[in-house]
C-alpha cells in the first residue's frame, strides 16, 4: 500500500532531505524565469517589430499565470500527491522553456510564457510544501531560509546571466538556458518519496474547476486594472474583480471539496501570515520599481552602474536567507518575524529620509537593512504558516502564501508606482523627492504588518 502523506515526515525524512537541492532549484528557476525576461524586452521588441505594450505581455503573461495557478497547484498536490504534481509542473516548465526558445512569433512566445508561469506556480508552491514536510519539527525555518536564498539568487541571476546570453547567442538562449536546469531539477526530484494517496473505498472528491475558473477570472481582472489600464476600463475591471470575488466566495462556501477552504482564512496564524506577506511584498516591489529611476535619473548612474547597484538587494537576500532560517529555528517564528518587520520599517524610513547627496551609499545601506529584514521576516512567516497548515494542507496553504505574495506585488506596483509617477517629473531633485514620498508611504506597510502581529498575540491570549 502507498504511504499516506501524513507519515512522510517520519518514514522518509532522509530521502526528502536528499531531494532538497531539487526543491531549491525549482524555487530558483521560478524566480529566474520571472526576472530574466525583463532584460530581453528591448531585443524582443526589435525582433518582432512590436510596441512596448505588446512585448510587456511577455512579462505579464508569466506573472498572471503564476498568480492564477498558485492555489490550484497546491490543492491538486494535496489531492493526488505533491511529488507527482511537482514532477509534472517541472516537466511543463522545461517544455515551455523550449517553446519560448523556438517561438517564431510574439503570440507563440506569450503562449509559451503562460505555460512557463503555470509550471513555475507548481514548482514554487509544492517546492515549499515538500521542503516544509521533509524535515523534522523545529527545522522548518532552515528549509524556508534556504528557499528564500534560492529565490533571491534566481532574481539576481536573471538580469545578470540574461544580459550575458543576450549579448552572446541572443534572446533565444535566455529561454533555452532554463531547459537543462529544469531537466536537472526533474532528475533530483525523483528522489522524493511517493506521497500519492492509496486507493480507498471512498471516492476521491472532484477538483473544483468552477472555483478555479472564477479565481483566474477575478485575478486577471484585478491584475489588468493594476497594470496600466485606462481610467474608464480600470473601473470596469475593478468592478468585475469585485463581482468575481463575491461569486468565488459563494461557490467555495457551497462546494463540498473547495479549491480554497474558506475555513483556512478564519485561522489567525494563516490569515495573518497571508496579510503580512502581501504587505511585505508590496514594500519590496517599491525597491524594484523605484530603484532604476532613482539611481539613473536622480544619482546619474550609467545603465551598467544601475544594474550593479540593483544586484545588491538580491545579493543581500541570498546571503541572509540561510542565517535567517537558523535564527527562526533558534528564537521562534513570532520573535524573528517581528524583528524582521522592525528592520524593514527602519530601512524604508531611511530611504524616505536619505538626502540625494548621500549618493549610492545612501541607497545601498538602507536597502541592505530592508532586504535583510525581509529575508528574516519571510523565513519566519513561511515557517509559521507551514507549521500551522499541518501535513494534509501544506500544498493549498503554500499556494495561498504564494498568491498573497503575488497580490502584494501587483498592488504595490499599482499603488506605490502611482505615488512615484505623480512626483517624478524630470529633474534629479524631483525624482529624489518622488522617491522619498514613495518610501514614506511604503514605511506604513511593515507597520501595518506589525499591527497584525500584535492583534494575533492578543487573540491568542
């Protein structure tokens, strides 16, 4: 008989630990796939003779597919086995990478990116779920810290390696490079123990297709409203997203096997973790969004200098991830998470106050504090959420955590991007002032997350 999922952490921990490099590679690839295409957009615009709005869909298609599929991937893994679904998602990512590399038209490339985003959603959600379930109790923080480091490495490696490949073999090599890495991840993941549910007399509940379609439509409307739609269309899209959310909640409440069990959102640790994750990710989005403009137009750096300075954030996150995980295991998720949020607040506050004459050091020093704080918070929050999920729900909870991060990314891009655009008129002083205004608002986000921590402690008392 097949070993049930609930016993994996006790019957085969060594095998799961041996597969941890494959899980880490999955997380790295999903981040690399998101960041590597950005550097190729000018070359793709020339190659296909398209406008910027058209080639932007190469990035948006990946992000939207990964966002929409996050919960469904986790739920499917809980139902039929996380190892099986993760192997399928990794194979899909490899196939989609080949499709992108061979694409002969922009629509074909965008279609390949959609499939690549779907594979990335599976790799990220189930990679986190399996890593949390494969180690002994009290070691979850170390696994989450490692995966956080791999995510940061993938984010930093995307523009760097993508730029080298673009200057050499060309844009097709940017996508082709992911194929052998995905193949290696597939081989490593085969070491995972089989966790497919055994046959029982009770029939398996059906997958909630109606809930998935409603969730996809709702997220698509929300993302399009936040990523450049006109004022009139934005209102219609937001109204459609609100209607879709209502219909989704009603469908899930009436379903016997919902895609997203609404009871999860009534558990304080899980609900608080999702909210804090979205708030923290919205703040990190401000650094990615404002950084290139502040460094180039306010500080006058060359494109090469801008790229080098922007790599500092992911580098700090990569170095801080594993130590952050150990701190979580030693001091507990609540204490470590609160400390990470305090560091994020201080870092964002310093960016809001730093004068332009401080130069590059005035950007890098607060950013290092902010990014190290985020690495600590992310490891602590993921640990708390995964421990609260329990063995049977880790897939869907990991999917919800990734969904929260993506929603924070999209909302932060819209809200904080609007604040920056309103003030960044042209001169260096105006751009610097817009940067200060953006981070002054962004400082409120980790403070709100700290408020969630305090409310959670009060509720537990």
